[in-house]
């Protein structure tokens, strides 16, 4: 208990000395030991690294999870060291909705089948998004967070220790300065001491005490200077490690960009495949009211048609007329049911109610026929045609 009390008293004295030194420095009443320029540059660089790392982390988290409520919930689960429950993302919820509505309208109808295909693709997009978020969290956010919560905290601890050693050094310098002034004054008085033997004895003892105090202050200054230099070197080595941190974060950034590229490429491939699957469905009609000067590559808008004027569903692939056309490899006349804008140079654009010549080409997809109008020739979707007798 006695040791603890003494240690507590010593710590309190050190803390009080540092507080006095810091206050006097703020009011310009005490000298302050300045750090060398290189160390100040390293400290500024570390602060900048910490500042921008935190901002990049925050914005990346917003990108990966835009919903702030979900982010807060995930943070609470992480603080409680519990596993975050799995939940469907927006793509998966939309996919489920589309699939359910497609089954409700009937998988045998063009619209119902298209909804089911779109829903399945949306679920694939949702799965790809989850993989991208997980990969980004592991390869990008985790290293950044480890720097903020690990390396930088260690750096702050050593920096604070350096600040304390500097205050101790400056306090020791002030004590030496005061002891030197007192010793100089005592030397002047010693050269002409006052009269009286008893007084001279006491006066000589006081001068000896001041000299000893000056020697003790000099010793404390050397110790404080040594500890400060040692701590400055430790802090400098840690700060120079920021370069290695930058190199590591650069590799993490490359991993994040690669994950983004793979994610968007995968999503693009899913949508291209969906476009091909929907190419045989009459889901997109040309807009008859579209201005003549508009681009042909723009998305066409369906024209409203009365329900009674819609043609009957096109013949299925197992209809006798279609089977006969494929078996004979001949040609046949077909009436166009809907307007169709060619999506590529290999396809033929169609106008509703026109009659064209169609034929079956070996190796062609079962949902398409080869159409011909005069000298124009190209693929046409079967669902837009009605074979004529």
C-alpha cells in the first residue's frame, strides 16, 4: 500500500508538472521544444492518411449499403459480436415479385413467361451483388478498418507519449534555467558574505544546497533529453511505416476495382442473356407517334391497342404449318402481327399487317425464321408472325 501511495503521488506530481508546462507554453511564458521538420511532416502525413481513410471507408459503406437503417443494424450486430441475419436485397425481392406475378398470369402466356425470366435474372443480379459486397468488405473495407483501429491507434499512443516526454524535457529545462540563475546569484553573494560567524555558516549551507539542486536539475535534464530522443526515434519509425500502409491500401484498391469490374461484367452478361431470351416475346412495339428525327437506337414505347383488336396468339412451334415449313426447308408466306424494330443488322424490321416470305434455316434458333421482303433479308421472331396457307 505504501508503494502504491508513493507511486500515485509521483504520478500526480508529474501530471501537475506537465499541466503547468503546457499552460505556460500556451501563454508564451515558457519555451517549447520544437520537433524537427521531418518528424512534423510525417505527423501531418499520418493525420491526412487517417482522415481520408475514414472518409473513403464511410463512402464505400454507403455505396455497398445505401440504407442507413440497415447500416446501423449491421453495426449493432457487430458491436454485440453477433452474426448479421441473412436478408433478401432489392434485386431478389423484385425477382420474387416478378416470378410470382408471372405464375399468376400464366407461364404459358408471353407476358407471364417474360416476367418469370426477368425475375430469375433479377435474382441472379441480387446474388452477384451479395458476392460483390462480401468481396469488397473482406478485401477493401477490412484492411482500412484494421489500420484505423489498430496501427493508427498505436501511432496515436506513441505520439501522446512523445508529447509527454517533450513536456517533461521542457519542464526540466526550466528547472535547470532557474537553478542556474539561483546558483549564479549565490556565487555572487559568496564572494562577499555577510558578517557574523553563525550567519555565515547558515548562508554557506544554503549556497551548497542550491548548488546541489542545480546539479540534480542538470542530471534530470540529461535523462529527460535521452528519453525524449528515444521516443522521437520510435515515433519516427512508426510514422515512416505509413508508406507501407499506402502500398498495402493500393493493393486493396486494385482488388476493389477488380471486384467492381467483375460484378458489372457479370451483371451485363446477365442482362444480355435476358435480352436474347426476351427477343422472341412481343414485349416491345414501335412507337407510331415517335418523331421522324429521333434516334432509331432509342427505347421504343408500346402503343396502346384495344383488347379486341389484338391478334390471336401465334402458332406454337409444334403447329402443323411450322413443322411442314421446317421439314421441307421451303418458303411460305406469313402475315406480320406486330411492328418489330430490328435489334441488329442480321434481323429484319417488320410492319404490322404486311406479308413477307419466311423460310427455315438449319441450325437457326427455334424461335426465329429467315424473313425476306424484296431484296431485304434477315431473321424475324416467330411470335410476330402468322403463317398463311
